[in-house]
C-alpha cells in the first residue's frame, strides 16, 4: 500500500480511463496578476469552451450596437446639431433610441441604407460629428468582423482536441526484462490512418515532496529524441537503474551524476565510463570490465611483489547484484506520488502541435505484469482489439527473475574470478563514501587458484 497521500495531478476525467490533459494546479491570490493576465486576453478567451466563448463574443457585438446607438442619440441631441438637418432626425426633434439602434445595426452590418431623416443629411457641411461617428463605427465594424473570423478559425482549428484520439493504457507495468527492472506504458493513436508527425514522448516522476524528476527512456531512445510511432500500439520503456528516481539507491563504485539525469545503459554501451576502480582510479562501463581489469592487475602485481594493502591483490568487489523488483516496489510505496507521461506531436491535417498527458498513481501500477497482446492479423488486415488494450498478464516468477536474470548470472560468473561477495537477497545499497578497498587475508590463495584456472 502506498504511503504517499497526495491528490492526482493529472485527472482522468475522460472515458476509457483517459485524461483531458488538464493539470490540477490552481492559482491562489491572483489579484496581483490581473494586469499581467490582461495582456494575454486573447489566449485566455480562446481557452474557454465553445459554448461559453461564442455567446460571449456575440453578446459583446450586440452591446456595442447599443453603445453606438447611444452615441448617435447624444450627437444628434447636442446643442450644435439639434437644429441641423444631418439626416438622423428632424430639425429640432432629437433622434429616438429605437431609431438610433436600427441605424447603428445597419451601419454595423453594412447592409446599405438611407439616413432616417434625409438622404443627403450625411453630406451637409455642419454635420462633422455624425460623419465622424459613422466613420469610426465602420472602422470598428471591420476590426470586430476580422477578430471574429480569426477567433472562430482559431477556436475550431485547435489541434489540442486531436489529443483525445491518442490513448494510454490504464495501468503502468513494472516488470523484469533481461534482468533489468523496467517501467512500461502502452500508447496508441486510434486515428492511425493519419499518422502523427514528429511524435515525441517524455516521462516524469512526482515524488512525495511534490518535486518533479525526469525519467530517462530506453524505448524509444530519448537520446534520439524519444521519437514515437503510435499508429500501432507502442510500449514506452523506462529502465529503473541506479540513476532513476524510481531506484531505491545507488550502485557501488559508481561516479555521481553531478546534477545530470543519466542512464546506466550509456555506460554499459561505452558511451561513458562510470564504474571506478578505487585502487588505481581507472573507469569502466560495466562491472564485468572492472573484474577483468582487476584480474589482469593481480597477475602483474603478484609478479612485481606489490603490497596487498595498496594494490589490487587486497581488493574485493562489493555486492554488485542489480536492483530487484521487490526493492523497487518498496521504494515506490514510500516515495512515489505520481508518474506523468507526456506525448507531443503535430497534427498533419492542421499542422498544429498538441500534447496528450496521462498519469499513474500507485494504485495504477502493476508489479510483475506485462501488457496483453492487442494487435492481431485477421483476414489479411491488422486489427487492434481495444478491449485487450488495457489488459495485463501476470508472471508469478517475475520477482525470482529479478534475482536470477540472465544479466545477474553473467555477473556471477565474472565475479567468481575476482572473489565477489554476491548476495541476491540484498535490500540496502552501500553508500558511495564506503566504496573503498576491502582487504582480504587469503587474497594470495585466491590469486593462485585463479592462476591455475
């Protein structure tokens, strides 16, 4: 059971266990931000739903007609114009508000009209006030019509609605793949006939202190941009190594991350070297390479009669067994608040970018399980069974596999060459400060045995 009791950041408020991509963070004491928000009024209005924003624009258009009608009544009833034949009303009789509204509506809609009082009143020399008012209303009408056209286009073409068709699995599976503990999420674009452009995926962890931690991705490789092809059901994989925020601790003899978010797989593939020999300071990508280095150094140092206390002869590797599924589960129970998956893509129809977001709390995580197959070939066609899209299959031996995986077996064989103490039942990782030489009284005997081998 989870020991972290925080609300869900990304709510699942859509059918099929999906999210509307809204982040559940609300601002408090926003009065100081009123002026700042007013500068971005267009995007704020655009964020309102269609049923609210469109009536608001129409109401603003209707109110402006009455405002201009009041302006015409005021101009026609002024002392300078009351006795003039400017075409709005009869000389000496101020224009009524009803007639002013009809005239304002005709001017706003530019339907074509005659002035109420006289067809040439608009051209009289002393009617500059009426001429100016009609000109300004025409300008306002053009600007407002242009705004409505742009607003309706932006409202109807919002690409963020495309995110509804990008669905995520209801569960996040944490299982063991080739001896490595991995977190898996399934993603699929149900509108696969129109593939998304430049689809990228990211993953974050929100811990018990409400701090965000990025999670590096193994599939798709985030060093290649994390490019995803969701037109078929695709699995997003995060390797829970000792650099991961989901990891219960660090591994021995490794360099710190120095504030960067790293992956151990980069060290294993010679992208960098993070495992340091505490005797000579040489760095290696894997413990297997370090074991070979120690074995060779012992042969050289034994022949040159090196002292045991300061050489590889007296060095013993600490426990290097990989992180287990049980350790990850215990750590998640204490530290995890939520895992957030973000997919960004471009809609090929409108060329607009959108985000699709899904979140996973502790109750949404399945340990020792994998996703059920949902893509099949039938009648010479590919079919995705959405009833099986959320399905998971449990492996009762998954916890044992995390102790006895292929990678662990290889490491055990290598560790025998350098006298490694390898305990699969480890639950506490040694601190980096304790990564020092461990002297061994019978190191020379072991060296002689390795020589014979």
